[in-house]
């Protein structure tokens, strides 16, 4: 995206006096961003519509054949009765209904409230993970032996099942006297730092050799080369990592809440809805729906920040 | 600063003695430079000419302390090349402009000064002076990618000049330009060189370019890289487009071409 173009482009004219740049190279402005956002939203709407159609279509099919693959006696993988697969409108109705019998808040408002708690944890976790991730990448770049020694451990850290690790983190951090959202934030950061480290480290290595040589020719210190050449060169890769980390941080926050047991958040709400699934199956789907959409919005916000920063840098 | 033939100065800017460079590669050793002796006087404009792979870039890098020679010594203004680099005596420009797209044109030119620790205001003023020199003032706030290849190359030259180096090392800086831009930049380069009095070592593949610019043309031969001949160019400065049309210029060009062909085809030398 921010590829450095070294390919020379000789101008067509002799022009001893510099010619103004052609309109084709004119800067890209805000309207294009807006257009892109609108296009993305349109795509998202299409995807959602397709998913709803698939859901209802599958359910209608199962209802018509008695949960069998048509013209065979092979059972469908998922039953289609209202307990297993409520109608879309049943889920929406549940969202519009009261959060609980003694509440005048709608379930949607309640879930959004809980989601905002989770997203805050995810945002803190993402910020913490990004800072740790960048520091690790810088450290690994400046001390290659440390990078080689620590990489296997970083990989291992990501292959330990989170569900096994999360309760331990909860116990440790809870034992230290912190509220449960701190543990959730740490778990979120634990998932978020890895893609940031990996991508930033790759970006730091991707610095143009001619730029590095130029820095050497003017007797730049290693720190100057790092800050003036390697770090700027790593920015696009950092953002790629950050986008992946945004997804991971939301997952981490939700799973962290499941493990934390107490406290607020959409993860907790999902757990409750799962507990009462047989009584109100639509509630679980409603909670998962809200959590997923919120996650998409969260990641899109990061992606938008990326675009703004990179385009500002380029123009 | 001389007005007639240059290189009238007596002091030596660059002194190379017994320089050899062998690269060890997986497919065996490559002798890029073999026992090179070369003295370049203060204020000279020396072009390195020779077939591809004869070690021109390597020699330039040895002078600039970007490559450590296997044997031999380099002295620049009386000190070692390493010391000269540390004390920022060099300005370098390479075939690829190597500009940073996350910086404006002006900030690209400022970079060496920023590394040097020059204050913001002075940095900016010096960068603007350099951009004036290469006639790119109106593009100071553009991004490099918005400039043509020739303009980018001029920015790279301005950057190389920013620290007012005593030694300017240029590796085919005009190689990628079309003929018109190329001749234009040659004139500018001469103007800058004559205005600043720096010593220039200039790698090129073009015989007319070498003759037009240089006080001396050094022809190198390949495998191993050696100096085949040194040809002083006694054409008066300032050199203009008319200079290219003179008999003296064409004679000098012919002379260099013969020497170069002798290197390319030793068996048919002198034809
Ligand atoms: N870093 C390196 N590792 C191994 N071999 C190298 C290296 N740099 C240069 N060489 C070899 O040294 C020889 C001289 O290379 P050099 O780049 O100096 O040639 P050149 O005269 O600049 O050629 P050109 O005109 O094509 O730029 C070549 O054979 C090249 O393959
Ligand atoms: Mg070369």
C-alpha cells in the first residue's frame, strides 16, 4: 500500500524548468474514504442478507423434509425446530423484548450495554497488546539473538488453548486484588500482541536497503537508522498486525469474560443466555448476533484508522 | 573553483593504495578489485568508466567506507575512509534515487542534516537552498512519488549536497534519465561542482557523459577489476552544449572510446 517506488519515471519533456505534476497524481481526498466506507457497508449488508436467507432457507428445508436431506433418509446435521434454530424474526423479537421479566430495558439495550463493557476491555487489551507487541518487535530487531531465542516461546504462547490459560490469569490477577475487567484486558492483550509483534518485526526488516545504506553514508547511529528508516518502513505492516490483533482482542475479551465468571460484558451475557437456552433459545442467538456485529464494527474502526494514517502519510 | 582547466589544485583528496576486494560467495570467490592505486586531487571531477561488473560500484563503496577492502588503504583528506565517513565528509547519490515516500521532498533533503543534529530552522533553510540549486523549490512540499524520475534524481542529488560534503560519490545518478534530462542535469552538476569546489567521483556507462563532466576519466577493466587507463580531459570549463560540438570534445570522446574498447575486446585493441 505504501510501496516505495524507486522505479524511475522519466518525464516526457526536456523541461529544464520543473513541470507541475499531472492531475493523475493528484492527492486522494476524504470523499474517496467516505465512498469506500459506504461501499464496505453495502457489502456488509449484502453478506448479512445472504446469511439470513441461508438460515431461513435451511430451516424451511428441514421443516419440509422432517430434518432429512431431500429424497434421502440422511438426517440434516442440525435440527431445524424452533428450539435449535429459532426464526430470524424470533431472534429480533427477543432483542426488542424486555431484558428480563422485572426490567423495562429491552434485551437489545441490555446487550449493547454489556457489549460496550466488552469492547472497552478489548480496546484496552488491544492498546496494551499493541504497545507490548511493538516493544517486543523493536527489541527483537535490535537484539537478533533475543529474537531467535524468544520466537519459539512466543509461538508456544499462542498455541496454549486460551480456555486453559484464561482461568489461570483470572485467578492470578484476581488474587492480586484487581477487578475482573483487568484480568479480561490482560487476556485480550495476550491474544492481541502476537500478530502485532510478528508483523511489526517483518516490517522492521523490510526497510529498503538503499535507505539503510544512505543512513550509513551519513554516519547515522543505529538508533537514528531505527527511528528514521526502519520504524517508518514498518508502519504499513504494523497496521496489518493491528487489524488482526483487533479481531483477536475481541475474542480474547469475550473468552476472558467467560472465564472471569463474575462481572459484566457480552461474554457473561452469552454465558447466561446459554444457561437458560432451553427456556429462551432466541436470546442466545441474539447475544451472539450483537457480539459479532459489535466485533465487526470494532475491527472496522481500526481498519479506518489505518486508512486515515496511511493516506495522510502518503499525501 | 578554477576557471580554466580544473584539477589545478595540488593537494590529494582521495588516496587509494593497493586496494583489493574479494567477495566470498557460495559459488566461489569473486575478485572485484585487484591492487588498485589511484590518487584523486582536491576539487577534481573523476569519472569511472568500464564494462558491467568491472568493480566501479565496489570501488566507489570502498572510497565511501560502505565496503571494507580485503587489502590496501584508503585515505580521504588525510584520514581513513572510516574516519571521513564518521565526520560526514561524504555525500552519496546512487542509481536509484532512494527517496523516502513518507517524507516530503524538503524533508528528504533535510535527512542528512537531521542525522547530523542540525536544528530545525537551519535544516529547513539549507534544504531550501539545495532545492533552489536543483531548481525544485516549488516541489518542496510534494511527496517523492508525485515527481518524475528525473526530478527524484535531482532531489537525491540535493540530499547528497545538503551536508556540503567535501567528497561527492555518485553511482550512475543519471543512468535512468532520458537524453534531454540527462544533459540538463549534467550541466547542473557541473554548475554545482564549480560553485562548491567539492571532489567528485562519478560512475557512468556513458562515454560522452564522462568526457563532458570530468577532469579525468578512469577506465577500468574486468575480471579482476583493475585500472586500465587514466585519461585527463583538457577541455576548458565552463563546458556548455557547444562544447559537445567542438573537435576537441569529439577527439577526447574518441580517445576514451578506444581505451574502453581495448578493455572490452583485448584481441582487437587498436582497431
Ligand atoms: N556484495 C557482493 N557480494 C558478492 N559479489 C559482489 C558483491 N558486490 C559486487 N560483487 C561482484 O563484484 C563484481 C563487481 O561488481 P560492481 O557492482 O562493483 O560492478 P560495476 O562495475 O559497478 O558493474 P555495473 O556497471 O553493472 O554496475 C561483480 O562481479 C559482482 O558480481
Ligand atoms: Mg555498479
